[in-house]
C-alpha cells in the first residue's frame, strides 16, 4: 500500500521523458555527373530546411566530413560519428538542368528501411532553382516515420558540459558560441564549455582573412582546426557594359576595411552594335574610369553587395590622329550598385547598375552621336546634361591568392 502511494506521488521511480530522433542527411555525387561537391551541399541544405519544417519532432543533422561512397555500413558508421541514430542519403546524377536523384532512408535503431524512392528534376536550371524546391515527395515519405524515444533520465538533470577547443590564427574572434566572444590566444587555441549533444554554428573573423563559418555537432570533448584563407589585396576584372562595350579593370582592396578602389577602361572600338548599324561596333571611343567604393556585405556571403562612385573621361582615338578628349562630353560621373556571386574559390560573377551622368554643352549633338535620336528607355537629356538611368555592367572578377 505504501509503495503504491509512493509511486502515485512520483517517488520510487525515474521520470520518463521523450527524446527526439536524430537523422543524418548526406548527399553523394556520382563521378559521371555534372554536380560539384559544393552543389551537393547546397542541395542538402535545401532539403534540410524543408524536412525540419515538415517534422519538428526530429532533429536533422549533417556530417562535418565528406560522406563515404555509399554502403549502408559506411553510412551507419558516419551517422554514429555524427551523433545520429538514422540516416537519409541523396545520390545525385546528371546536372542542374536534368538531375536524377535516388533517396534512401534507414532507421538504425529499428533496423528498417524508411524510404527508397527515385525522382528527377528538370526545373532547377541552376543552384538558384533550389529556392523554389518543396521536396514534397521526400517530406511526405519521411515525416512522422521516426517516433521519439523514451528516456528514463530526469528532465531536470543538469547536462554535463563538453570542452570545445578551436584552433585558429592568433587574434581571431569567434562569435556564435555565447557571450562574450572567444578570442584565439597567442598559442592559436581557445576553448568554451558547452552542453553536448547539440549542433553549434560559429563564425571566425580576422582582419586580412576571409571569414570562416563553421557548423559542428558536439557529442563530447573535441577540437576543431580552422583553415583561414588570406584576403586578396588586388584583383582583375573583365566586363561588358550595356551588353556592348568590353572592358577591363584593376581593383585594390583594403582588408582592414570594406573599402576598395578600381581603375580601368571600356571601349566602343570593338563591341556589339545590336542595332541597325550592324552586329559589330566600331566607334573610336574609349572611357577611362576611376571609382571608389565599399562593400555592404561580409566576404563569405553568397550575394555580396557593394556601392561605388567615380568619374571617367571619354577619349576619341580616330585613325591617323592622336587621342583627344571627346568634345561633346569629355567626362562623366558614374554610380555603381552591384552584387557579386562566387563561382570558384577566387572568381566571382557580378552585375552592376551604373546610372551615368554626362555634362555636355551640346546635348542634341550628343544625342545624335549616341544614336538616341529616336529615343531609348532610360535616357534623359537636359539643356546641359544627359543621363542614362538604365546603364548596367556584367563581368567576372578574379582575386588571386
């Protein structure tokens, strides 16, 4: 009778609580496919988000190391090292325009297959197509299939802390692991005590180096070695202005800040006419420019935005004559608002909107010289000036190591 009373009051037995399941997500790429390892990571991140939205009772995690080729034994071992009790693998073939996917999911605790399905995608076109991906087939096959487990550990028990040691360049600042931020010491290490069995994301910054974003699963004491890449102080560019005028620039970057300076040229002596004058452009005119700007986004962002402003001079270089300033509009002012997207470790594609102002004493003659007699979208002419609001530039930016 007394034992029954104690049990009813919660004494004499351990409290039971439900513990969420942990499923490891991993993508593998066949050697014949057109996908790069970085593409697989973007696909996993997209799937990770949709699965987490579809099933809040499951924790989906990603391994910190590259996945092995494909056997179930290897996947089970990798899941164990990641702190997961199950795995979901996406095998990729084809490319962004014609992707073929084989999805397998396995419950290591119940030793049963959860999903095994094939699908294809022709609507992605590029990595940007992932923003519209819903992953409906996979979320419907996975959601609700991993029941939570019962744990006899008291819910109020204080968690044991694990030591996370970070190795990086001295002076680096680590944020995202609580307050205050960690500063890497002279010996190249710093540590923080954290609750285990959790995922952590942190960022490491050091002046003159590219920021490093890191995500790990902390199951016990561990060390993390960071690879920090030095920021470039200069770069080269190739561009096409208004879909017709090719150009080149040299940029100088100031790593201690977000500022940069850029000088170069664009020429109409060899370009695309794209009008009634023919296919190729042959105008003896070249713009020499100088700009100063600042980045608005960190260096490790997918879309890094910036603004710049500067001036240019317009040089006429007709055959058998020495180069002279253009009499109609010898100079101008240009604003640039742009963004760049990485396509390799050192290369980025960029797009700039470049509204351009031309002071001129002969706006009608300038209108005729520019081929704007019949009017064109974005152009406006005043008594002593001309303005091209819809001017733009696309190009490739390379920053050496």
